C-alpha cells in the first residue's frame, strides 16, 4: 500500500461510515499501531492554495484504503 502526501484515501469511522480524505503522510508508527495523518479534501485544497499547513488527524492504517496513489 503506497501512501504519500496527497494520496486519496477512504477512511472508515467508528460508526462504519466511509469518508474520503487526503493523506498528509505515509504510514507512521503510532503508540499502539501504524497511522496515516489525514485531512479533508476541502482542507487539503484550501491550504495548498494559501501555502498553509493543513490540520490533520492520525488514522489507523487498518481503517483506510487507498483510492488514488499519489
């Protein structure tokens, strides 16, 4: 699974909902499991245009799937 900044991913929430997000990192070691930092597509696009850093949240690797490799 190749994940890099900008990769389109689908994450699964605790309620089982599937949400499209953009990766901000590749897989990283978290405290108990690997995570990928993600952000919404709107946040990703807005900060790319402004040059700011997007707000991100760590997401468990096992709860996401790659839709579009970067």
